[in-house]
């Protein structure tokens, strides 16, 4: 099953020219500063980067390098101090809080390290939650395809406490994909998983990209996880310092060593 084309620009959002229709998200001269005076931290320091449609891109770097800040600013969870962030043609800095909420609901999916499932809801209800909040019904065909791809059909009536960590993260992946978003942002998605569950999740993320045409941007510290990506962007001290195309675990580790990581 192939996903339909992304929806057009949301009503009321300001569109800006994009350098290419194949760019799902980008940063232009992005700066993010926290604190003031002696406590100032420049988490992003004049970063320009693009993230291609239909690819899995990994963002790597040591603790404090700015990788989670980059993801949060791209996803509209945080606002830049200077520069621009775009999702498709939409510049996030032009949006009101209400418009930003609408964009995240309609065009972005999220997968977090801590799963962030609602404990009182079943797996099925957690997956369908974004649609319920938007007042929309599920596409039955897409829902069935998604559940089959994630392999959780026998766990849909269970609440999070009754699921393993790997099963919870698959539910979270289903929740991220159920709206067929333009982008999925994953922040250390394998961080709380054992090796087997992490491998299953990474295989499912590749399926989302390769079979369903999804775009995924993933922050990770794990070279093995980054080896599943189409491209790896390396950060240090708030700057992009290298990138790697068609990575393998070995080439990721070699790059980390060359950067002194």
C-alpha cells in the first residue's frame, strides 16, 4: 500500500519558497540560545541543514551537541532564537501557537524514548488518539495495513502496563503513523529497548520509509541504529561537522572516532 500524497498547505499558514519539492524539512542559519549572560548556551550555532523526503536521516553527536535541540526546533516543539525552520514550505517562525499545534497534529508524528502512551487507554485507543483529538475517523484500510506491519494485532486491547517495552514502542510508532504525516521525528526511540526489540523497531522504521514512503528524522547515540539510516548528520558544539551517506555501523563508528567522539 502506498501513502497518498501529503496534504496541501494548512489553512492560514504562511508558505515560503522551498529549494526543492523533495525537501521535507530544513533549517536556515538556525540559532538557538538558552540562558543569558554568563550562563548562555548556544545549542544551535548558525546551522543550515536539509532533510529529504522519503528518507531516514539520523542525527548524531555527543551529549550537549545540539541534536535534540535541532529535532525540537524542526518539529515545532521549540522556537529558534534566530534563523528559520521549515516543514515543507511552511516557515515555523511565522506561525501562532494555534497554527503550530495544528501543523504538528496534521503533518508531524512523534516517537519518544519514554513511549509517552496514555496509561488508561488501550493500545488501539493510543494509536487512534491523534485522529480522535482531530475529530477524524480512521481509514480502515490504512489502519489494518499499519497494524499488520507493526505486528501488534493481538495486543490492541491491552493497556501500556500490560505490554513489553518493545510492544509499547510499536504502539507509539503506530500512533505516529496513523495520520499519515509528512514527517516522523524520533528522539532516541531505541533508548529504552533491549537489543531484540530495538532491532524490530528499526526494521519497522525502515519499512515505514521503504514501503510507505515515510520521512523519518531520528536522533540517536547508537551507531547500530544510525546504520539503518540513509544519511547521518553529525553535530558538535551546536554545529554540523560532518555527514555520511549510505552509512553502516562500521562507517558510523569510524566517523565518530575521526571526530574525536
